[in-house]
């Protein structure tokens, strides 16, 4: 009786293994592998696919302080002129004379 028991055990294992392989085969055929077609190439040149390019997430700012506007209201007109001719113009024609920035970059500041 002991030899019969030995023969029965491997047969049960074989049947179980066969069922497992059939199940795996069915799963493979059901998945993508069964109905995958070969891609038709229409051009000879390989075009690299555009991958996702994420924005930067900096841990700290690139500059310690924000950029200052050098052309503010106070930078264009520097200071009033106090020369003899300027003082005469102020007295005679009631006109203020002042020294301006040599070359302001803004067009709006050049307007009279």
C-alpha cells in the first residue's frame, strides 16, 4: 500500500501543475500578447518622442533679492540746477531748471 500512495501523490501534483500552466496560457492569450500587430514604419528617419518636461521646483530662489527698477520716478530727474543762468531763468520766466538722467531708456520719460 505504501508504494501506491507514493505514485498517487506525484500524479496529483502533475495535474495541479498542468491546470496552473493552462491557466497561465489562457491569461497570456487573453492579454495584449495575443492580438499585437507589427507597427508599420512609413519613414526611414527615427524621430525621438517628446517626453514630459516638468517645471523646475527650486528649493531656494536663484537670487536673494528681487530685481530693483533702476528707472523709477526719482532716477530720471536728478537735482535742480543752481547756476547763475539757471537762477536768472527761474526769476525771469518762472521756469524750473533741473539736471536729468543722461539717457533714460524709457520712451515715456523723453516726452515733454
